[in-house]
């Protein structure tokens, strides 16, 4: 099938502008781990701490996001690229995104808005700068020397050229050699484990609720388990383990430690939306060989796949990207994460920053894409929350690119990715009779809807016209009084 030629009526109806609620919702923090009804994560990639705090109050809390994932907060090398935060030089909580005090204030503000905080933690390695230098907060460092923290004996030297990974078919290399010249920590050492746990415990003392463990594939699962055992309290753990066909290290090895990123999800979803049939999504997830949904963290794209992996949808795909996120948030598989990007035209391009290298405050739609605010995406977070735990029922497809399904008396969604409108069709939602806000196109607030209203009759049916490359979604949490 040809690549979609339309940008979707979703865009025309205000996806890019976003649909925001003006009030702040204050609630106590939920329990650690992806439990309860608020599982959606907003990945505010490279946002500075004051901007994250503000966003928790203005958008994430009111829209029902359960978590915000923030970029690595520790001291890093001095450069401008996006990846500098993944080259730590110390465990001081001071970076181009802000100071320790600003970080603590951000965590407290997000908690007050009912949003938990996940930190992207870089614990597999230190910097990749051969000549060393001075870090963001003034710490001196060498490639294998971090005064007061690590010395040369705390790193792996695997014997390959430049100590680099040369074969992903070799388990030893993947977990003991260097990933793109990043000095690889000896995570089997109790001293190193204690140092890493000390950093993570420091973050826990500041109120952090969980960790995204970067480059987990490059550490044995047992090493991560040993580090986890040294934490001062429980925390949500999600591990970055990229699946590779035929490789000896698999994501399944890591599920005993916590959730694992399912990288196949975004690539498979992009392929279906771009060139296959939405009808194939009827058993999407475990039925496609993906990880068990109970331990899977899923996303349409993230900061790595946007740049390096190819084959995924990103903000640059506009309408079709919004539709893929609508499906992800409606489909009950895994814990979903919504990407929030800044605009970039080159792979290594860093976030908007001032002359000193500090990340500037976020201004959505001006250098920052803020996909988590797009109306069709932000309002579907409420759909996900309202339907949590409800199974899929009443599946329909036309054998091609028009699908519909219910969430067992809690919600219903229909997605039309055909090049033509689907008009005059009725759908069995199985919902209580009443008038419902179409949350793809409108915000439900104060008992009213800013967009189209769908009427479900006494037998659970409704009629709707679905434009090409568009969707309609209703749920019991957006039923008009």
C-alpha cells in the first residue's frame, strides 16, 4: 500500500495547537510502580527543571499523566549535542538542565500535581572523551579517571580494538566492551555497584519515584539486580534492552528486575500504519512475539529511535503520528510512554540552549514540539486511565485500514486510516446510553465538551462519520451530564 498522502483531519482539528486545561489538579503521589489507573509516561526529553515543574502543573497533572520521565540529571561533559547527558563525569545533581535545588523543587511540584518522576539514569558507563576535561559543574575527569569516584581499575578493558563492541553476537563483548567509546564500568564490582546505588539513593532522597536504566543490555541482568538490592526503598524500574534478531542477549532476561522497553512495538506499529493494514493489529503485542504486556514499556518513538533506529514514526510524520499514538493509548498492552521532542534537523543537534550552554525554558511549538500536548494525544491519556484493566471487545475491521474496538463497557475507539471517509456506519460500543465527548477532537471539562458529541443509544450503539486518516474515541470518564 502506498504511503499515506493525507496529513489527517486530526491535524486540521487542532492537534498541533494542543488542548489544554487551565486549572491545576492537586493529588497525593500514587504508589511506586506502574500500578493503579495512571500509567502513562510523558518523556519530556531534555526539558530543564523549571519547565518540567511548570508542565506538571499546567498540563501533565490535569491531563492525567501518571509519570514524567526526565533526562539524566547528573554532571556531564561540556558540549552542545543531545547526547552529552549520557556522558556523565560525576554523580552531582547539576547539569545544563538545572541545579540540585531546582531538581528537588521540580520533583515536589510534580508530586503536588499528582505526577510521579522517573529519572533516566546512566549507570553502565561514564564519558567517551579520550582527552578528558572539566565537566559542567567543574569536576575534572579523564576517560578512565573520575577523582573521588572511579579510577582505572573500575572499568572494563575487553581486548578488542579500542575496547569497542565489534559483534553483537558476542555476549561478552556487548556487556564488557565499550559502546561508542563510553568508558564501561565494571558493574560486577561491589565497589562500583555501591557507587551507582549511592547515586540512585541520592535521587530517591530527593523524592524520585523510579528509574529508566539506560544501556541495560550492556550490563548483565544479575548486576542490575545487585544494584537494585542496594536501593534504600522500592522504586519503579524500566530497563533499556534493545531487541536484536538472533542476538544472545534478549529483553526477556531482564524482566525479573522490572519493566523492559519493547523496541519492536514502535517499529511494527510504524510499518503497519505506513504500508500494511490496520486490520493486522487485532492481536498486537504478545501475539506478535513482543514481551508480556505486564512487564512491557511501549512507545511510538523515543529520543533514540527518532534519530538512530529508523522505521519509526516521529513528530515529523504529523497526522499519522498522532493516529499511532491514539491507537497506543487505546490498546491495552504495556505501559505507554508519550514522547515530547524538541525540533531537530541534524542527528546530533542538542536542545535549544543559551550562549552558556544551558537548556532554555520550553516554549511549546517554538523550537519544542510538545507532542504530549497535541489534542488527540493528551485527551487520549484520559481514555487510557478510564479504561485501565478493561479487555478488548467488539473488534471490527474492514479487512484493510478501518478498525474499531471497545474496552469492555469503559470506552470505544474507531480509527480510519483509509484515503476516504467512512460515512453512515453504526458501531456497537457496549456503553451506557448517553452523550459522550469525542476526546480525539474535544476536551471534556466541567461536564461539557469543546468538540463533537457522540450519542450512544439504549442498546449501546452510536453512528458517526469518520473522515479519512482520523479517529473517534469515547469513554465513561467523558460522559456529558
